[in-house]
């Protein structure tokens, strides 16, 4: 767990400074398409927050620094991974250390050196 106060304070999906808002801005800047369920009622439990499509597909669950995965999220992530999909959890620390930008740049076919 990180002790970074910025990461610790960042919300998952509410407000202009949330993790979700940052992911949306990066996707827009990199011209990536993504699907995010707006209302999860009626959807299958455990489906990732984001499916992002470029020159590859990322399945990403967003969590706060202290947020935990549900059993359904773990099960779906495991299924996606076993099927050869690229599933992971993104947390605010991944935004701050550049992991999210690098992974998005990779499927956008942008040189990773731009983000290091």
C-alpha cells in the first residue's frame, strides 16, 4: 500500500480529479476507445470497469488505494486472464507512477519514451 497522500485521497470514479476522470483524459489524448458501464444494475457482477480498445484490448478494474476486489471481480479477472486477455487493477498509485499512461500508450502505438 502506498503512503502517498495524493493517491490515498483520490476517489475511484467521482469528480474531476478521480482516477476514472484521469483515465478518460488519457484515453482521449491517445485517441483510444473504451467502454464503461454507466449503471451496473442488470449487468453481470464482476465485469471490469473499463474495456479499452486500441492495438490491443485492456480490461481494467479501478480501485482506490484501499479498495478491495469482490469475489466476482476476482473470478471474472481470472477468466479473462486464462482466456489470454490483459486484465488488471488500476489504483491511484498506478496513475502517479506512470503505469496507466505507459499501458495506454502501448495499445495506442505511441512511443513509451514519451511517458518516461
